């Protein structure tokens, strides 16, 4: 990456955002300029933030609009609800690019939600050399902990995550740097897959609305009993739920 050129584009975007903040009512020309600056920076921003799922409520009870980061949600959505987070997010990216400009070797390879999903999809590969395949939800969590901890310095497990909602629901893992939660579901011999679907539908909206530091969740369903013979509809239905970034179904190993 041309860090010097990237920094110049990001600074131009910052100034455009500040001009919009200083104006009570931005003109169409100002908004168009902001969109163009953002377009020049979009790839850079995505590289350092990945894709999130930031909801912006609309009027008249319509479903919220979903944006990939706080910058776009705060400044291009037409609403101001996420402007503070968007400006702060841009400043963090500028700081990282400045650091890379001074010493490119000091900046670790940027992570993204896409990288996380790709890693989670390698679960079966990572189980090739374990003594026995996982036979409980806790064993699946333990393997995922090793996979995730090898990649992320900041990783919260359910024991340290806050409780969300009246049900005191606690997701399995939280990755603050990606603002993403990872939840494990286990389909055993006595599990009805429709029950798993109902649990996800009931729980996801509740705790994402209360956990401001997390904006999306990845659901990992380990089908130990191999009851999901054709999981396509199961996956497609749940991917439509707001806040779910992806749903990964892993067939049971040796079951």
C-alpha cells in the first residue's frame, strides 16, 4: 500500500467530515464532495476495519439500514446518530496509517471479519490431529478458543463477557477489535434443529442492542448428530437476521 497517498486521502476525508460537522445543514455539493472523498478511501478503510454491521434506525418504524462501518453510518446515511463513532474510527485509521508510514514493519497485517469467517470455516481441518473429535458444545468452544487466541490478542470468552439482556445471555466469544461476537450452537442426538433456529432468532437482537461495543455476530453450528442433511435453507433464513454476519454449519466429525 502507498501509505503516503493513503494518508493524504484520509486527511482529505477528515476535513470534509469536519466541515459537515461544523455546518448545521450541509449543502448537496458538500455531501457530494464527502461521498467522493469516502469513495477514494473506501478500500483503505475496509482494509483496517473489515465489514461490520452498523444499524441506523429509519423513520416511520421501517427496518434499520445496515452499513459496513461507523464512518459510512455516521456521515453517508443521512442520520447523525453514529457521527462520533465514525469520526473516532477515522482517527484510529489515520493513526495506524501514520504508524505504517514511519515503520511499515511495526504494523501487523490488518484483520477483518472476512479473515475471521475464513478461519472459522477451517474448523474441521484443525481437528485432524486431535485425539478425539468434539462431542459437546464445550469441547467445540475449547478448540475454537485455541484457533481464535492464536490470531487475536484481545479475545473475551463467556466467563469474562458482560451479561446481555433480561435473560442474562452470554455469548461464547467476543473480539473487540472487530466488534464481533462468535456464538457456538451444538446439535446433539436429542437436539431439534428448529430449536437452535429459535434460540438464535430470540437471542441475537437482544444482546446486540445492549452491547454497544459489538455490532455483529457469527454463528457457528456444530452438527454433531448430522441432522441438517441439507442446511442451505437453515443458513439462508438465519443470514437474513439483522446483526448476523455469517452462519457456519460444520458437519460432525466421526459421528
